[in-house]
C-alpha cells in the first residue's frame, strides 16, 4: 500500500497536533506549515518533531504556500491555521480576514495549481483533498443544534472570515 502524505497548516495548535498524531499513527508522512518566529512555539508537537517535516510558510504569502504544497506533495491538506481569537478579530479585523479567510483561499489555490500547472512528475494531475476547519462562530446566534442547512450569520470578523473560507 502506498504511503499517504498530509500537509497540516496550524500543526502547532491543539487541533493540528492531534491530527498530526492521528495521521502518524495511520502511517502517513506528515508535513506541517509553520510561521517563522523569533522564538518558535513547538510545545504542542514537541513529542513528534522527529516524526514530522516542518516547512516555513505563512498564510499571508501565496508563494510560501505553493512552496509547501510543492515540497510536501500531499494527498491531503488540513487547513487549521487561523487568527482564531474572536476578541482580537475586532481589533485586528483586516489581519483576521487576510489570514483566516484569504489564507484559506490561498491554500485552495495552491492545491488547485499543483495538479493543473506544475509539471513535475509527482504532481501532474494530482487531486489533493483539502479539509477546511470550521467554527461555530460562522453561525452567530443561531439556535443549537446547527447543521448544513443552518443559515450562517456571523457576528465577528473571525466568523465572517470563516464563512468566506467555507464558501
């Protein structure tokens, strides 16, 4: 059986580290997109850093996402990275929309481009599956439980950015 490969944006977050562990247990080769910081925060993946391949990148930079997709040649991408603090999204609304909304768009575009335009043998025609993380913030104050038919009426820039990413 061929080994599957996954690229996880937001691998250093709680959900990203859990998904990385799950995929490693299933025999996947796991890559993680991490933002370059003066002091990297790898606490959540400290126990698996020898088992994953980290790639520097930023959801605000299309070329770094294309580079990460090209380098990892994933079968699946898990887009978990976001500016996810709702209160901060009011103070940094443009940044939140850029990273959480447009960042998802850039991930989708990179996945589309790899199979269609990049002519390297490993990529040509590859159909990459993309998982886009959602949030209850997309629904605003809609009564629980929500489902696929529940109207999305976000009440914060973060929720609006997540709706943009969803659509």
